[in-house]
C-alpha cells in the first residue's frame, strides 16, 4: 500500500542484501552458530524498517504484515551461512551487500516517511535511520562501535539518497527511475569511500582507537576494510 | 484483556524470574550498585514485553498499564540484590531464572501476537522476540554479546514453545495446560542444552572468541556456563 | 500541545544540552569524525524523547513533528565539534551538559506521561526513561556500560525530579516554578554526587571493573570523572 510493486521489489532486495550481510558479519566477527547467524541476519535486514515503522506509527511494522520480508531475510542469512564456508575473505561481500541495503533502504525509508507527511527534515532523518538502523543494531550486538559512527561515508551517502528522493518527490518526478538513481548515487559514493579509504578521516594516529571490543583482530569492524 | 487470569499469573511469574535474573547478572558481571542492579532487573524483565507491545501497536505497553509487572520486576531485582550476598556462585540461579522467563515469555508473546492476527510467522517471531528481547538488551548493556547470538539452544527452545502454542491455538486446544506444556518443553530443552554443553556448538578453538568486552573473566557471558 | 511554551523552552534547552554532551562524548571517547559526532549528539538528544513517545503511543514522536528538536540537537553537536578543539579536558562540560539534559528531561517526560494518565508509577518510570534513555543509547553505541547502570546518583536524581513533578501535579501547584525547582533539585543532587564521588559506591577494589570495552583509558566512562 505504501510503495509501488517495483519499489517493493527494491525493498525486498535490500532486505535480502542486509540478510546476507548480517549473516556474513556474524560468521566473520564471531563465528556464531546457525541460529546466531540467522538472528543477526534478521536483525540487520529487518531492524531499520521496524524502527521507521514504529516512529511513523505504522504498527504492526511491514515486517510483520508481509511474510516476504521475513522470508527473504532468513533466506539471505541461510545462503550466507552455507556460502561462507567457501569464502576465504568475507570483507568485500560484506561491504557490498551492506552498501546495497543501505542505498535501497535510504530511498524506501524516505518515501514511506514522506507519505506520512512528516516534513522534509524528519523524512530525511527517517530515511537515514531506515538505512543505518539495522546495521547499527547488528554492530552493537557483536560489540562493535557502529559503522554509522565510525565512517563518514556511510550516513552521508544515505543522506544523499534521501535528499534526491525528497527533491524528486517535491518536483513530481519521483518514480522507479528516480528511486534507482538515488539508490545508485548512494551505492557509488559509499563504494568510492571504501575504495579510497575515505571512510576513516579521523585524527592521525587514532586508527587503533576504532578497535572492536574483541581483542581478536579478525573480529573488528565489518565494513571498514578493503 | 489479552490473557486469562491463569496466564497472567504465568506472565507475572516470567517477569519476576527475569527481574531476579537481570539483577543477579548485574551483580555477577559488573557488581553494579543497588540502582544499577534494579535497573538491569527491570530492563530484563520488562524489555521483551515492551518491544512486543510496541510492535503490535498495543501502546502504552502492558508494563505501563498494569503496575504488577513493574512491582514484580523491582521485587525480583531487590530480592536478588539481597540474596546475592549469600550466594557463592550465581551461575545456576542466573541460568534457571533466565530459562523460566524465556519459556513463559515465548508462550505469552505468541498468544498476544496471535490475538492481533498477525499470521503464523510473525506470531512465532514476536513470541521469540518477547522471550529473548529483555535478555538481549540486558547483555548489550553490560557489554556482552547477547546469549541469543551465542547459544544455539536459546532461541530454539523459545521457537519450540511458540510453535506448540500456535499449533494448539490452531487446533482449538489452547489453554492453561497447553501453555504450561509449551513453556515446560522450552524450559527442558534449554536446561538440557546447558547441562550437556549443547549451547556452544561453534567451530573448535573458538571458545575464547565468545569472550565479553570486559577482560575480567568473571564478567563473561551470564548464561553460558554450568 | 503537550507542554506550555515555557516548558517547551525547557525541553529544547535539554535537547540542546544533550546534543552538546553527546558530541563531546564522541570526540572524547573515540574521536569520531564530523558525522559520527553529530550522529551521537542527535542520538543522545533525541533518543530519550523518542522512546517515551513510542511508549505512550504519541507517534510520530515530537522529534519528528517539531523541527526545532532536530535543529537544536544538530546545532548543539556542531558547536561542540568546533569548540572541542579548544578544550583541553572535556570531562566537566560533558558532565554538566549531561546533568542539564537529565534534569530537564526527567521533568518533561513525567509531565507528558502524566498527561496520558498512565498512573503514578508508569509516569515516574517514563520520566526517568526519558531522562536516561538518550544517554544510555549513547553509551552503548560507544561500547561503554551505560552511566545509568554504573552511577547510583544518576537515575536517583532523575527519579527525584519525576517525583517532585508528580507531587506538584497531584496538588495542583505544577507550573513553571515547580518544573524549574524539580529540575534544579535533580541537577544539584547529580552534581553533588559527581563532586563528592558518590557516583561510584560499588564494592571496594572494583574500580577497574567499570572499565569500558576499549582498552584506551581515555575512552572510559563519559560521565564518571571529575
């Protein structure tokens, strides 16, 4: 009811990508068992949308009204669990799936917030919250400082996607092409940030301060490497 | 209004057990002071139900409408605070109270979700979320990877209880005996998992990776020991 | 609609103070970059009020209905980011801004809960949750055990402010003077606790157990020093 069928496909794609990402993060960060992996996949995939729906008063959240979100989050997590055994290094898939989910959810979250006529700033804020919310809970559950705090080019591309979405809605040109364009802009900015190390512009010599709670270097940030 | 008086007793029992558990966890993990102990008891006892009620749109949550939840959570926490001084080792009480809360809340959460006609998968999901939600926030607040991620036989028994509940509702045989049976099944599976070490099926040599954020070995996982 | 203009000023003051506090915490604890600093400022300033509004069913939360909350949180965070370069030691400003936000939000949260006629205990609870909620999420995001768990004189002064507010409402003498008095009482108790080290009454020899997840001593508790 909130989004067109093509955008529903986009939303479900983001859910699937975040399910993959959360599960791979679980495998990589702490080698959780099957249920731990699926749980972290579901939290990552469904967390942002649930926070958004609670904030706009759309209860029960879409996650609980449409079984496909649930199914795709679990499917992504299970696929990641199986495939993880054949993947030597998980960094890049983790980052790419995260960037896909981030990009798609920033657009969808903004559209849903705009339909509730919350004003521009709240719609932007909710778009970004939808995009980064699931990953933030994911990071906190595995005892890592959330990517949204550590990486300048994480919230920023989500904000760009949200802004493009709001502008195209305002000028009446919002549609599938605009949504895909906004998501693509976010994805490209995020990946450029990762590629060129733009995601760690902190003060010099502070690199180690981003360290995770776990002393094992393998268990550090899921999305701050190349 | 949502649950029969006998089930209300069950719900309040779970609240009391989680209040005890959260407070003992606080004492054991970080030796918090009185208010810290009561706070962690309340978070553990009330967190899962609040998340569930927010998700089904039942605001204000039952916790805020019925003072008995509040009173029993605080009472459990205070009793635990006093008794903790006489308990040499707190592991087993922590695990048992946690398992009681887990079992009861899985059933009650599923019943409430089913009454909102959310469908089977969402009802199961909300039952599990109700069961593990408070403990997850508890663990995150004391900087530990949540039990639900670390222990295979934690979400699983909650899911079993939720499934038994849904099936008995579906066949019209749900009632106090069914609720008690579902909760008992969850409790037995969880305790068997703890007893036989089934709760740590991670890859070999990874035992130390479950370590908590705190280097103090005393402060590690509240529910993964015997 | 919920609070008089003078109290709205008080609410916005608390939002601004928490925005400053969250941003300074980010700079001090982990030297996050600009977006990380603003994000933590917003989480600290808006988190407590959002939790309260979700619990009383006032969706969308005031944060999303009134752009001034959003603007003041961001403004506070930006000012703190700029000023932090000239501040050698950030402890005292962090503590003072936190205490201001705590005091004001305890009063405002209680008033809003009371207007939803939730009863005395829930109103007190929601007042305290409003006061400590944002800071608790702040601490969890930077991997620190929340102040509300560590410091006896943190939840307690908030509870005092909430109780004074409820009592003055009950006797029909609530108004701006009462609100300011309740907030001042909270502020004074909190600062006395900090001044005289009353905020760490844990068992002897346990000082190091409050340590944060980060081994860097600079990164420990944001509000437990003088």
